[in-house]
């Protein structure tokens, strides 16, 4: 009988179903983008070759976001993995290379954070020895200070924190408009989908003209995103 070998690193996809998020996020009731985001996330995770666990609202336990996210990470560690790369499903710019780079950094003893433009993060990679569930769930989840507080928390513990390139999360129609300004970082399928969502015809460049018309008070709901928009990524050291 073959012996099952547990890989050191695993990926946690902490993301609600499109149906659940469709009732929370501001997309006008259209869940097609949410479904595509989930498919994209599963594709790049599968391409990484790492084992992964997908925690939707059905698998999550806890009364607060911090409790649910921390419990999910602990559950994956309980499977015997040494390192975990935790992501959501709302970053169209996320690529397999981000995951592979994070795995290599974790194997080298680093702690990895992928900052999002709103003051949260789209990825966190940490080892079992770096994880204290009580302290982790007490971080200021969904507040604009999350990134800075998380960075300070781990550096104060003596961890070597590596920051990946900042990416944008998509939690509302306004985020899609902002993201359309970064066409070079997006595949053609996203540009086409974004164009369809906004009933645009012609070149995707026309979407850029709307970036400066955005109301930055759109509410955010993803992992690490603040409850109110925080459009500038600033890490205070």
C-alpha cells in the first residue's frame, strides 16, 4: 500500500462562494465576475502543483472574520503542512509565479505578505512556527491599518517579512474600473469580461477615462480589505 507523503507547503483559498459574495459585494447582483474570479484562482493554484484547501462559507467556523480566517489556517496546519500560503479569490492580477515565489521564500525561513492597494493584503505566507492563533485573529481585520499592523506584529516577533508586489483586489464595480487602468497586468480574458460587465464597446482603453470618477467610499469585504476604501498603499516602517 503506497504511503501518502505530505508536502511541506499548501495553499489555503479562503473565499466565499459567488452566491454568498453576490449578496455582499457591490456588483449589482451580477455574480458572473465572482464566478470567473473563483475559476481563475483555482486554475493558478492547480498550476502551482501545490496541494490546496478551499474554505467557503460552508467550511468556515467563527463569529468574526479574524476567527474564521485563523481557524481555517489552523485546520490546514493540522493536516501536517509546515507552510501555508493563504489567498482569497478576488485578485485577477495574481499569478502562479506569486505562489511559487512565496513557497521558495517560506522554505528559506521568510514570512511573506502580498499587499493590496487598499491597505490589506491579497496573500500571506507563513510557517507553523510563526503562527499564534490567538494573536493572529486579534489583528485589525478589515481596517485600513491591517497591513501595517500585520507587518509590525511579525517584525516585532523577529520574523523576516518579505513584501511581494502590491496588487488590486476586486470587491465592487468601482474596483473593476480602477483595475482597468492596469491593462498590462491583466490577461485578455479579464479585459473582455470587464468590458462586457460595463457594456463597453470598442477598445478597453475607454474604461481608463472613468478611473477618476470613482466614489472611493465603496465598501470592501474581502480578506484583508478595509471596510472603507483605502486607495493608497503605504507601508510605514
